[in-house]
C-alpha cells in the first residue's frame, strides 16, 4: 500500500484534498472488515502491490518502513527481529509480546512466542499492523497485532508463475493457482521455494519449501467454507554476533569472519517442519453473522542454541474461535456488537535437550585447581542427553466490542478481552550448561513448572470526522503480558535462585489524525505508554540472557506518514517515528537504572520513498535511516545507527509478463543492524549484528 505514515514537516500536510476517500480495509480492530480511517488507533496496511514491488523475502522486508515498528534480521530467513512501540525488545530470537496471525489463526503460541516458519511470503495478499494494546485479537500481547491475509481460494484472477534469482545464490520461486470447478466449488494450490547461501557471513545458509492446498465452497444460502492444508520445511543457520575485532574487520573489508571474539556457540540454527490445517465458515442469520474457525498444527524442530541443542518432535497447537457480529441500531444510527469465545492448546510431549557432541575446550589452573571451559563448538551434532520435558500451554478467553455512533460524525469503540493462561511443564534435568563454569555440570533432576495468569485488555476509543476526508481519534487501552514458559525455564537453567516473574501491565493513551483523499494520505499519532512490571531481558555471562521485572517503564512517541501524489503517476512520501522510552523505576543486581533510556530504541527512525507507474513501467526508490541509541540499559555508550540505506525497484509489465529488478543497499554500506554491550569486572564486551551488503534480484512472473 502506498498509504502509510510520515512524521516530520507536519505543518504543510493539512491541506484539503479532493473529497474522494481512498481508504483501505482492516480486520484487526474488530475481527470484521471496516475502513482503517474509522479505527481509533494507529493501523498500517501493506497491500499486495507494495509487497510485490518490494519483492519481499521475509517479514522484515514487509514491515521495516512502518512507523513505530523496528524490524531487523540477520539473514534472508525467518529470524526477523520485530518490535512494535518497544514491545518485543526482550526477544533473543523470533517474536515476543506481539500477536501474529494468518487468516485469523494465531501464529503466536499461548505463551506469546511466534514462529514464522510456515508463513509463505508469496501467498500474502496483505499485512496489517495494529500498534499497541486494544485489538480484541491480541491475546497475551501488549505490542499489538500483525495480521497476514493470504490469497483467497475464491480469487481466480491472480494465478501466476514467479521465479527470481539474485545475489548470494538466492532463489525465490512460486507457482500459485486457484480454479473454479463449478459455481459452488473452488480449489487452489501454492508451491514456493526459497534458498540462499548468504555466504557474505559464515554459517548463514537458508532454505524453505512450502506447499498449500485450499478448498472453498459456496452454499446455496451464500454461506461460505474455506479450508487449507499446508506443509512447510524451513532450515536456517543462525550466525552469532560479531565481536569488536570481527566488526572492525567487517567495516574495513566488507566481509565477515568468525574468531574467538565471537564466542563458543557458532553453530546455532533452527531446522523445522510443520503441518497445518485451518477451516473457517461464515453464515448470516438475519442481523447476526457467525464465523467459527478451527485450526491444528503439528511441528517439530532441531534447534541448536547457546549451551544446548533442542530436539523437539511431538508438538501440537490446536484451537477454536467462535466469532459473532450483530448488526443493530443504537442512537438511531447503525451499530455493531462483535463478541466471541476462543481457546488454544499448545502441547509438547517429548521435548529433549542434548549437549553438543563436538567442541574444543581450554584448561586453566587456579587456586582451586584446574578448570575446563568450552571455547568453541565444531559441529551442531547432538551429544549426550541432557534434559527431557513434556508440558501444556492453554489459553481460554472471551471478547466483546460495541461500535456505535452517538452522532453522525462520532464513532465510538468500547471493548474488553479476558484470557486465562496456564502452563504446566514436567521435566528431568540430567545435565545443564553452567554459564559460570563454562561447561556441562550435573542437573537438578526432576522438576515441575506450573503457573497461571488472568489477562485483561479493556479499551475505549472514539473517532470524529473533521471533514469528509480527515478524522481525529483518541484512545485509552490496556493489556497484560504474562511471562513465557520459555523465560521461566530459561531463568531456571541460568540461575535457579532468580525471583519469579510477574505479568506486566501496559496502559496506552493515544491521539491522532487520519486523512484519506485522492491527492494525499496521512496518519499521525502521539502516544503515552506506561508499563508496570515490564519483563526485561538482561545480558548474562557468555552472551546468555535471563529475565526480570522492571518496576515501571514510560514510553512516549509520535508517528506520522504521508503519501502525496504530485501527479496521477508520481508520488512522494515519508514514514517516520520519534521515541522517548525510559525506565522510571528499575534496579537490577544492585544497579539503579531509573531514568535511563531503554537500549536499542533509537531517538528517531524514518524512510523516504518515491514511486512511478505509467504504461506498464514502474519504479520505486526508498531510503531508510535508524537513529542513534544506547547499547546497554546502563547508558554507557551510544551507537550512531545508520543513514539512508537505499533500495531501488525497476519493473516492466507487458500483458501477462512482468520483469522486475530489486537492488537493496544500493551503495553497499557497511553498518550494524544491532549493537549490544555488556560490562563486567574483567572488561566490556560488544555484540554486533552486521547488515547484509548490496543485494540484487531479477524476477520474472507470468500471470494466467
């Protein structure tokens, strides 16, 4: 979509455009479609046209220019880092505190961890981003919702064959077709393959294969049924951060190499398979629309990480959502009541952890005798069994939201969601990796982790039509975030004496403006977000992480974006955010961080873009900037960020044929997408995530 958000130079944007509303539809506010301009909260919608023009290879590419969203990745796989208004900052890998959904099915587990493995980028119709608490979709997610809509089986006009080849032996191929069997029955198939050596970094290969089969049926009463079966296999190596010496070598040469400064655990990765089933039905009963949905996923992975190799095969996620939309009249105006019940079970029956089989050690001699430490793993093969575990994560909830208009120009949303989350895990720790000793030591034996949380998410918001093309809105919304069972287990493995984690509470106050016209589109928002007991990731020994609650965090920010059409074929725009995030009350290990800024959150972030479309020729150029930020919560040192990383697209469409060239990081700049710093009595240590060098891909597609 070319209708996103800009922040800076607000003064000149409040011109009156033509009275032609060119809004987009969103479902993340109410579970049913409504115009984004009417929603009293910041929402961004990226449509299929922009997804295709940017030739996205992962979620990072889709979201990296959305204001308020920080989207980073280490390679072209699924290891994208996603942060929305600070939520997700604690995640070491994957996505936390943000609800990710595909066609109404949570990709996010009940404990808030998201795996992107079986989201097929080439089967995406659109992506919506709902920022902050307030969506009735968002169970156990204070950061908001990322809603991915796949291509419908009923859409028979966008069948295509697509193949692209680019730098680092990158291949991206997709075949998609939907066919009408008769007036009632439709079938669809999508097959995708992506792979890359990513050889600008060591241990950075990636490949994925995805197959989706869809069936749609239209009944005589016009109710519909859509069902999908999908399979996904994804294999990605996860390179470790560079140390200071390695990063300096990268800046000098544009190449990377792993040395002793990069740590021992240089064979991390995730190799996964998943089977997915989803079916949803839609039927009207007079003024009541009923949309039940059921889903089931079986997944397995082999996941080498710091200290241990996770090998988990029998994992199941199943769920049911019963959604209703009741159309009625209130204050002599049309109104809607959305309500429903939902339940999910995440079950792992036979999860195992293994020691690494192959590694080098170093023995040192001290007052207490010799000690042996692992200094480098030499393969990702599993060794002795270290841990066995089984457990359940369950989530049951209900939601309702009333949308009504007290006056012709005023639209009000009042909503509430409640969820009960419980995890129950039993295991046997045979051995564990001791971060202090740097080696494997005897474990603590049998253990049980059992916790439950009641999570509440109320909201009230209002939108007021200033004129035919511009709306103003205000919102107050809150949500709870429970600690994940992975965080609880991680703390137990790192240091069993760490205090128990509490759930956090986020309260968001927000005001904004939304403009939709033929000439220009604009979204502007200012927010104040207060978080009590925020769950913070704390850097530990050997690059490890443990978690604790901060007393209070305060986040203030502003977001604005503009798309201005100079002519019908040429547009300019800008997306940007400013951030002021700090700890109000936070003491960790005797150190008071109160008043300090949160690490990795920049002072500002923006992107500029221009687009051109005429007679089959299209072009787009965008430049991204990420401002300076502190490397640690102690605020001892700042990283400068990066400026104007430029991406270019040039495409030509002739009848059913399209050829497109995408070049990212055109000027081949060397920089880090993330820098962390830890301090200890023996000295400071830096962790740099280097950015990908210039990347080019040529893509051909044929629609039929």
